[in-house]
């Protein structure tokens, strides 16, 4: 699809909005500046308009990483994870060294919630997947915390991380040279 103008993008957002359910999760991927936030702005503002609410300013969360919008029965969490590349950034955002360094022993460490443990188990199973089907005891705990749609997006995120890991190993990327930007 080629977006011909901002008006065209707004019309696309209106079409998406008509099909959007409050449990849906939209996953927008693209280079910086291609219009992900503009589309999100149109979606949020059109939803506010539809619900009879004042339209708010919708900013890019590139530097904040997350903006949340409560619109009637919708909760919109607008993330921008474009800049997160290494643990240095998670530490910069307040994640503790103890939790980050304990990920390799997450099963034994007491610092993770049941929800986090369900995602970690699933991540491990997908990362080391063989030809056997995924076991119910790996998938079923996720259903206590996430919809099937959300599990789909978690799966996509895990797959993307695994792809980047394989690319970095294949091309012998040297870890430790990345600098956190304020």
C-alpha cells in the first residue's frame, strides 16, 4: 500500500478503527520517520472524536518509550522500542542489575513475578524449539495473563530478538561498544 498524503493516512486510520477491538494489539514496524506515530495519532484522535472526547496531543514515545491513553473502555499503550538495543539502556531506565544478571538463572531466582516467569518459560521454549510441538505447560500459563492476540505479539517479539541474535553472531558484531543516548 502506498500512502499518498496525510489525509489518505487519516482515512486508513478510520478504516482500521472501525475494525479495532479493545483487546487488539497493533504492531507497527518501520524505519524512523515513516509515519508510525502519525498513524497512531490519527487512530487515537479519531477514537477520542468517536467517543465525544477532546483530542489530545499524541507525541512520539521515542525518548519516553511509552505514552498511555485512557479513552473510555480503551487503554492504548503507545510504545517505541526502537532505541532499546542493550542492557545498558534497561539499566538507564531503572531495571536492576540483579534482575538483569539473574535472567540466566530465572527459574531459581526469586525476583520475577509469575507473569514474567510465564513469558520467560515461553521465550526459552521458542528459542530452543526443536521439531516437537510446544508443550501445553509452556503455553497455558500465558493464558492467565495475556490474550491470544497478545501472545501472538510476544511470539513475534521473541522471534525478532532471536533473529537479531543470529545476525549478530553470524556477522561477528562486537558487543560492548554501544553507547546509551540521553
